[in-house]
C-alpha cells in the first residue's frame, strides 16, 4: 500500500471514529440536533462542551502516544522501545501528580502540563545518562526500569502524604488514565506543547531512516546524532508530558501501534511517524468509545482498557519477535 | 581530492594513527593495507570525523573537513564500514535507495533519476533478483554487496570502503573489486582497506602500507609489497607471480622482527 493511500485510510478511520464519539452517549443527542435550533442550549452544551473536547483530546493525545512510540523505536532501533520504557510516561505522571498534590493545579492550571513536560524530560534525561551514550537496548531497558521504579516510589510517597482519602482516590484514578470530564480549556492547554512537539518530530524522518544502517554510517550520511537525539527527546517530553498531564498515563499505545503498522510502511522508520500518529489517535478514540459502550457500573478507566488489551499483545509481540531476528 | 597531512589520532588515550600523510586523487583507487591493529579503520573514521584528529589536517578539495557543512560532506564522502548493521528488515531495493538520501531535502521522495541509479547499482552488484527480499534475511556476502550498493548510490567523489570483500566468495570478490575499480575509473577517488594482497595488487592503482600507526610504504604494488616489507610488517614471506600476472601468496610466517 502506498504511503498516501495508507495515510488517507487512517485519516478516514480517525474521522469516522471521531464522528461516532461525538454522536455517542446518554441523552440521545447527535450532531444533526445541532442544526435544529429549537433544542437550544442543552444540545450545544452536550456536543460542544462535553463530547467534542473529549473526542478531540482523545485524538490528539492518542496521536502523541503513537508518534512518540514510533520515534523512540526508530531512535533506539528497537521495536520494543516505547515512551513508557524510557520513563517519559511515569516521569510525566509524577510531574503532574506533584503539581496536583501541591495544589498548584488549582491556582494556575498551565502548571499541570508544565509539570508533566518537566517530569517527562527529567525522567528521559536520567535514563539516557544512566544508560550511557552507546547503550544497548538491554542497558536502556534496565535504566528505564530503574527510573520508572523511582518515579513510582515518589508517586507512592505523594499518595502517602496526600491530605485526604479523596485526594488519594483522585490521584490514583487519574494515573489510570481517562478522557472524561475534560473541557475545551483542557484542549487549549494540550495543543500548544503538542503541536510544538509534533513539529519537532516532523524533520526527523530522514535521520531515523538513515539510522537503519547504524550510527557510524548515519553520521557519514549527514545525520547529526546528538541533535537528532536531543530533538526527539524534547519532542517526546513536550507531547507526552502535555498528554499525560491531561489524560493521565495511558499505556501501550506507543508500543502497540508502531509495531502493528510497521509492516504497512515496509519497515521504514520515517514513514512510520505520521502513520503511528493517526493509528494512535484511532486506537485511543476506539478505546474511549468502548469504555462508553460498557454497561453501567464503575467507570472503566481508559488506561485500564489499553493495558488489558495491550499487555497480552505485548507478550504476543515478544514471542513473535523471537522468531524474527532483530 | 583528499589530502591528509601529518595527522595523529588517539583512541582511548593511545595514539593509534601516529603521523600519516596521504593523498588520493579522483580516478585513483588506493589500497590501504596493514596488519590488524595498524590503524587503518581508525584512519578512515578520522577522515569522516567520527574520531577527532589530534594534530594535522584532513582536506577535501582543499577545504579542511571540519569547515565543510555536514550535508555537503555527506554528498562528498561515502563510507562502507566493516560489518555495518541493518537494523530494520527493509527490502534490498529500499536499503540501496537510502544512499540517495543525502541528495534529497527532508521531505522529498526519490525521483525517477534516483530510482534509475538504484536499479543500475542493483544490477552491478548482482542483487536485482533479491530486490524485494528483506535485507535481514540475506547471506553475509549478499548483505555486504547491498551495503556497498548503498554507498555507491551516494555517487560521492570519494568512497571509503573498510574490508568490502572479506566475506565474499571468490567470484563476488572479483566482481566487487571490478566494480570499485570501475567506480574509480569513472572519476571518483576510492580508498579500500583490505587484507587480500593479490586483489589489492591487481585492482588498486596504488597501495599504502601501514604499520603501528605509521605509513611504511606508498606506491605501486611491486614497490610496496616486496619481501622486506612483508617480513617487517606482516611477519610473513610470500611466493610471487610473474611479470604480467602479479600475485602474492602469503606462504609462511617468519619470526616477529618488530
């Protein structure tokens, strides 16, 4: 399949899922009611203030998870790399949770995504420094485990110190990931760092393609490795940091989507970036739709759903990879 | 084309290349010989600025390499390292096509001309029948040819190849040496690091012999690969061929004279 056809198909899929998402829910309201102006404010409220931001945030955050996974796998030349592996998700979660705990989220809400971005960046830099410059994937995984454990420990500490059980519950549920109760304000907060992150990703495709041949050859072909690495790290910190601080830590999208779509781009890392963005958006939108279709009862958090689906898939990938000779 | 003046290169604090001056012009193929550890690969890597040069200078067409913008250098020097990895299972065709990327701005797709160049190289490296095969499923020799093809696709004025024929069967060794010779005859400069003395003697215009970071000999095959140099540098003596069929067969080891 040619790249343009693939992108178009995925784009259409995302669009269809967005339309389903907007039209789905209690209240039997759909888009066409918007045209019927005697329904008035209630319809506008449901569609534009509740469903639309939720849909758009799911699409944008999902796209960020997808593209970050593809970029990390391209940079590390390993299909098992993901934003979670190198600590960016847990770092972002820790950063945002710290802001929540300190109550700063109430006073200046830009501080939460900022906390998320800073947390993500610090975590990734720590993993990189810990693993060393020419680290093998094993070393990176171990460093990632170390930093993830540290972030988890600190988050547990914060839960321990939290002022009330309600606060604990809030923080815990938030780290399981959700796109409910999000409004247009959250979208406006999410967009600038996300767009900046995506723009940074945009020029990295050629460098990632050349890394197929290893660092020395890539260098000989004009890739500035230090710059590429810094650029991708920054882009991941911005987009994951912002996404996680709004939606909570939603895992496995960055791992599963690039893996699934890689054969469709003939394994070329550069082309995988936009394709994974669309795939990630589709996956998160689909997961959110599934969550909303579930029977009434305790709300299944979207991060739980992606984990329940994603973890077995991850195991399956490992088994498959053993036969593939990375 | 390439001028190296008295360079010294360190690795791990040790001087690996001690004082080397060398010149290669377009249309010339230079064979860089020497025992393991002589500093041949280090020399190549320092030309590419993969390792810093302590003293001396490396100049391309009169310009010091560290003043040349990285993209331009990428179009000027093509490099085939020893045992280069292939990290993703790209098709052979796409792998070779990576060689055209230094000529393409970030967004551009390869043009018709780029595709024609790739096709031609696939034929020259005897890989056309493997065009759509996954590069990670190739045999060692096929892979070497694919990676060399990628470097040829850059169409750079200077090609640096580090032991390109080491893993190949005799027929393919001859084919690749022929290919490299053709590439240099077409007006490019080629430096090839090798161990096969006969192939080096037969296909290279000139040979340079390194020993412990220094250049011991630089000239024609007969001048460089004489009995004395072979004994001093490689600790071997050899059987030599007749005037028209110049071959050198390492015959037995001699006592280490260093």
